[in-house]
């Protein structure tokens, strides 16, 4: 028995040695087989493909599953969007725009700008503000006519309301994100220097003036702000003396009657209450078709097939201000060197999804905005500031009749 036991022990030792040697070889292969990569900059996460699966884990909005616009009327086996993919995100040391303004964009970048400007101006930025709906105004479902008290068909549109504040037009506007990265930025004075300032949801200014400024012209609020009692929408001074623009994610079909009967959050009741208490305050609700046309633009300029979830409030606000201002300065949408997992500067809550996106297609929105940036890399890195031309500054080329419609 002893010789057999000795042989068994020797075989066990040889087996353990062989497995250990194999483990060492595999470990060396995966650790030393590739050269060390430089540490990415604070905002280079946007080009990291490993982040993309976040988009596939989220639920789709109610009734929103649909065939994207670029597939309607086309063979399902055709390639992804026709010649309109987003170029890889350049934010590191290889960026060709390093050290200067990004006016030297490629011809593809100019065509991209023209595409966004052309579709935006023609599809959802008409002069009569068709992308805004409100109870008691034309286009509202007939059973709700006259229920909004102070709301009337003669109420000026958002564009006209801002024109009254600045008769000569809005030269420079600020869109201030609620990201935690804006803390300790000392951007408040710069933000307040703009003709108009747009803020989001319940983001306050009191106590944060040094970093976010004090001026608020327009506030975009999602339907949860109106319906969640913790936000005190009816009574809070946060929602007074500003232009309010509310939105609620409707199904992709944008059927107004269906949406009115079953919104994601019932924003219509608090809307009516607020209008009755503040009949002279400009207050609008975005047409759901506008939201999904923005989603179409994101999808048509993205190689990957993204989830049919609506764009973020940030992206909506950027596009609205681009329709009314000659130049738009966006703060902390593309994160600066102060990037943090702190979701909002006014709330102690940490989640990387607030920056990278989980429900909204944030990653792809930011790629689009980065493509349009005409600001400097220094401002992007230090301030988290993107400078975008307003649509009136975008010169769309006349369509070539020889080319098939896109």
C-alpha cells in the first residue's frame, strides 16, 4: 500500500505543478501581451465601447417599441443609416483640434450640422411653435378645450415670449446642466452674463450662485416634477417668474388623445392648477412628436441600434435653445476634469448612470453634441463647456434633385 500511496502523492504534486504553470502562462499572456495604455481624459469615456451595453438593459417606454424612422419603408436587411454614422469621439491627445477652435471640422462634420439644422427647422421649429401644446390652445384634444383657465389661444409662443425680453434677439444663451461636476467650477458669473439661461427640473440656484449663477429664464421640467409632492410644484418659488416647459414621454406614435388619457405621469392636472394660479406666466407642454423626432435624429446618426427611450431633458433643452439663440453655451453636459459620480450638484446621490446614461440615450446624445462643438478643447476640459451654433447660423445646402431622398 505504501508504494502506491507514494506514487499517488507524486502524481498529485505533478498535477498541481502543471495547473500552476498553466495559470502563470495565462496570467502573463493577458497582462503583458498588450502595451500599457495612457489614462483617458475626464471626458474620453464617451468613446469607450464597453459602456454601450448599458443601453440594452433598460425597459422601453410604454408603447414605444417601433420601427425607427431610418428603417421605415426599407428592407430590414439593409445596412444601418445611410452614410450618416457618428465619427469616433476624439477627446484625447490625438485630437486634431487640440490647441485651437474647432472651426476646421471636416466636410462630413459640416454635412452633419446641416442635416440637424435642416431637419430641426423644418420638422419641429416652425415659427408658430407647433412643437408646443397646452390645454385650451389650438391642437389640443377637443374634450379638454377651455379647462386650463388662463390658457388661451392668444397666449404668445415660447419664441415670442423670449423676444419680448430681448427685442433684438438672443445672441448668447446658456444651458446649465444639473451635474455634480459643476460644483467648485466658479462659472456662476459667466453663466449669468448670457442673454438667457435655461435650467432643468428642481435644480436650485440659491446657495450655489458661485458655481451655477442666479439667472433663470427658462426651466424645463419633466412630468415627475409636476406630480411628485416632494417637489412642491404648485407652491415652490423655484417655478415662479420663469418660462416653464414641461414634457412627458408619450408613445412613439405621438397620438395626442391616447397620451392625454394615459400619460406616463399625469402632468395635466397640476398644469391646469398652475395656470389658474398664475395665468400670466408662460407655461408650455412639449408636443410628444417633437421628443421622438429628436430620438430619430440620434438614431440616424448612430451606428448601433439604440433603445426606443426618449432623449434626456438636457438634450431637449439644448435643441430648444439652439432654435432661439444665435449661439448656445452648454455647461457640464460633456463632463469636465471635475467629472464625478455625484448625480446632481444639489443632491447627495451617486450613480455613474447619471453621466453615462441608463434609461435615456445619453451616450449617443453626447456624441452628437460633441460633433457640433465649436468651442475650444481647453474650455471643454476645464469648464465642461460646449459651444453650439444656433440653427439660424447653420446654412443648409439646397437638396440635389439628382440624389434620391434620404
